[in-house]
C-alpha cells in the first residue's frame, strides 16, 4: 500500500527543497553521519573479514585469541607482521580503508609524535619504517596517517570519524529527550494556567539559575564523567529551552472554538492536550531542533576542551582542539578540529534555517 503524503506536508517538502543551501547541507550531513555510523568498517585496526584455513572470521565483532594463528597472546594483534604473514599464507584478509582505530597507537612513526600529515612527507619518508621502503607491500593507503597523529601517536582521521559519531549521537539523543520533557512541561503550564503556570514558572527560573558547568566540575572531582552521565546532567538543564515556546502555543490555543467544543463533547484534558493542541506546538518546536542539536554539540566539545567531558582516551573533537592548543608546533591538530566542528555546526544551522522556512505558512515559492 503506497504511502500518501498530505498536500500540507508536500508543500513543506517543496519549500525545504527550495532552500538549496539547507537542502544540500541536509544531504551532506546525512552522508557524513552515515559514514560515522559505520566507523568500525572504515577506520579500524582489525580486518573486516578474514578467511583462514577455510574458516570465516569476523574480527570487527569477535575477539580471537592469538593461539588461533599460532601465537600465545589472549587477543590477536592483526597489525603484527607475523600474524599477517601467517593469515596470508593460509588465506586472505579484507581491511578497512583506514587501518587505525581511534585508540590505535602507531609506534613506527616517521617523526616523533605528533607526526605531520602524510601529504607533508615524501613517499620515501612515509614508507621509511617498512623494510623495503616504497616497494614494501605494507606501505599502502590505509597504513598512512593522512592527517597526521596526535601527541600520543593516534591517527587523526580515525579519531575524527569516531568523534563525529559521538558528538552527533550526543546531540540527537539530548535533543529528543529534552524536547519531549520540555513539550510535556510547557503543555501542562499553558493548558491549565493559573497557579499551575505560576508555580511552574518560578520553579523554572530557580532551576535555570543553577550553574550546570560548576556542577560538572564538582562532579568530575568525585567520579569520571561518562557519555551517559554527561547526557543525564545536560538533560536536567536543557529541557527548559523550549518550555516557553510550547507554553505560549497552549496559552494561545486553549480558548479556541474547537477546544471549547472538545470540552463540551466530554473529551478529557489529556486527549485535548495531546491530540488537538500538541500538533500545533510540535510544528514550531521542530523548527528549533537543529539549533538545539548544534548547541548540544558545542556543549560537549567545550567540556572536552576544558577537560571535564568524556573519559581520557575517548575520541573527542574538543580534546583534539585542546591538543592543538598544547602543541602549537603541530598546527594540523587545531586546524583539523576547528574545521570539522565549524563545518558540522554550519550544516546544522543551515538545516535549521531550511526547516524554519518550510514550516512557515507565510513562505511562498520562488
């Protein structure tokens, strides 16, 4: 059964496509996010697929002991030349395009860490660590650090891909949960009004006056912040950002004729709120969601830059920028981190502008 699109939604989609900057930004952002979702298949220090003595192995998902390949370690290092020769002698491997994960340390750098990008080196310099130099079969695209390494010898491209995924996931989860809480709170305030609205407003004023950054600093002194702890703390303070918008929509519409008619027909308050009034508030709320995502990404990047974000070693855009500040002799770190964050935020802002235009009933086709 074919899905039917209402004329209103068709008009909104056409208006969204009309904003070329926002439309292109949307698809570009989706491509980048899709690449980051499949990061283990793009940047990893393990093969995607291994055929060894007629057996199919999946190192991306399963940890195999080195005893399987004639070694003695509890976990196989597939970057070890001995293991590679053993596997290639009895089968073959399919490697991802980048043979580094976000935490893989390259101990054979052509220069001390932070090592410069591969395009700043000659082919001979980049392949000098291999026994046969430029003729060595292991000196391939995936083994080169194309954007250099950080001060611990980890590949910058791999950390960017994984860091992008964490930042976007953090922003999307935070936006969805905080928007649901904010819409519910604003709906209750605007629909019932009176003392409910008054007391809720005073509570929000007191709640928003609490310094969330100081709370994170105090918390970091007792426990190591994780992704979920940071997300929980940010949700506690971010849900208030759209309460005022939803509250205004409910205050405006609660005395409309169709709402009075619904009350006269005996519909419950909950049914009136979520079936008749909430759809109008959702439209205006969706307009702000891309901007909330951008703000969430900025918060996580700032916390990581200050050292109060994700645990040490986690792939983080803010931590990469902090490394650039601490290693001025390696400008590629700060430049790369700044460009990725600025491009990500610009795409989100352009998408938000396109969504705003598509939901504006006064907007006409060009």
